[in-house]
C-alpha cells in the first residue's frame, strides 16, 4: 500500500512510486517508530473541530513537549495512505489516552478522516515531532493563530505556569469556531472573526501584530496558521524589534499544499 501525500508535493516528488513494506514498524528514520492506536471517542468541540481521543499501550510511556505533534497515517482512497500532522492537545499516561483536535476544513484526507472516524477504528501514528514549545525565559507570551493553530496554541498555553502572562490573537471564521483553553496562566484572549473570507486572504492577524502595544519586558511570540499569514506576522513582529529567537513560527497549511509543513524562519523560506 503506497504511503503518499506526506509533505510538499515538490519536496516529496517520487514518494508515490515507492512500494511500502508490509505492516511497517518504521516508515523512515525521520518519522520514527509507529504506534498502534485505537480511537476511543469522537465529539464536536465546535461545529468544525473534532475532539478525537486515541488510546494505546505505547501512550503509557510516551513523552512530548506541549506544542509538539503526531504524524498520523490515514486512508486516502481505497489503496492509498497519507501522512498528516496533528498537534497533541492532551496526554494522560495513566489512562493511556491522547487527545487531538482536528479541523474539518473541507474535502481532503485528514478532514475526511476526522469527519468519519468512529470509536474502535485503528490508526497508526509516529512522534512526537515539532520544534515549538513554551519559552520559559519569557516575561510574557503572545500568540497568533488561525483554526488549525488553536490546538497547539492551547497546548502551549495550558503548559504555562500560573505566574505567566499571555496575550492571544485568534482568528476564526465566526463565534461558533471559538475554542476554549484551560490555561492556569493569566491569559487575555482577543478573538478576530474573518467571516466567509478564505483564511489566507485575511489580514486580521498581521494587523493585530502591527497594532498591539507590546508590554515592557522580554516577550516570546508563537505564530501558527496559514503559511503566508504566518510569514507576514513574523515579518511585522521582527520589524517591531523582536529578535529572531523571540519568534517561533510554523506554516501549518497553505492553499494547494498537501500535508506537510512550512518552516517559517529567516533562514528557510518556503514558497
Ligand atoms: C506541526 C503541525 C501541527 C498541526 N496541528 C493541527 C491540529 O492540531 N489540528 C488541525 O486541524 N490541523 C493541524 N495542522 C494542520 C493540518 O496538518 C493541515 O491542515 C493538513 O493540510 C490537513 O490535512 P488534509 O488531508 O485535511 O488536507 P490536505 O490534503 O493536506 O490539503 C488539501 C487542501 O486543503 C486546504 N487546507 C488544508 N488545511 C486547511 C486548513 N486548516 N484550513 C483551510 N484549508 C485547508 C488547502 O487548500 C490544501 O491544499 C497542523 C499542521 C502542522 C504542520
């Protein structure tokens, strides 16, 4: 069964033609060992965001940093499987459960999987992967996120201690798409509603990055969402004086991209 659609089509050229090893324990050295997981429950957090609880023996000893993600292997048609990234929202080692929040954004393998998955379904996953985590040296934290960035953003927010201060700019289509966090830190959440406009055409997050009066002290910014928006927010924050190391940014999706991710840094710019 071929394993395809793992990343940018350009970056993954040729992946479709490689035959997969039957019942693999490892996909490749970068992805790591596969965990066999089972869907325990599925519910709606918002009309478009599914809460999916997975369970499996491997979770008893699973380690991760809040903000990191799993790579899920999921069906895409009859004989094809693809890889998709989803952030770890919560882990309970004792109960051996792990929560994902998956956006049903349209007709694509990950979104279809989330819309149709049922308790008892099997899924394989590898991880953890990912570089973005809370900066413990920051005096305050500022987040910019669209719907796809809400799960990693909430995971990082919920990892901050009660003494931490955070400001959130979260852009979603409308009030029904708001996702609640359970942070113990002092968090100011500013929702922005784009309406029917496509997320990558909205300028609400770059505007917020340009206008927000930055408090005194050392801050750390976390920017997660559609790649072109993430890039613009990062550029704006850098122009306002934040250093390279003060901005963590990741392009979680972009129009036309299939799975994968875009590292948005000054060193590596992806189209
Ligand atoms: C590190 C990381 C962590 C992530 N964590 C989460 C998470 O916790 N929850 C979550 O829901 N997503 C998350 N994402 C985003 C998710 O992996 C992508 O949205 C992915 O493209 C979904 O796969 P798909 O098969 O549904 O769509 P794909 O087949 O990958 O994409 C097909 C097309 O759908 C459109 N599309 C894809 N994603 C979106 C979107 N979010 N909004 C609007 N249009 C879209 C694009 O036009 C794209 O070309 C994460 C991504 C990364 C890189």
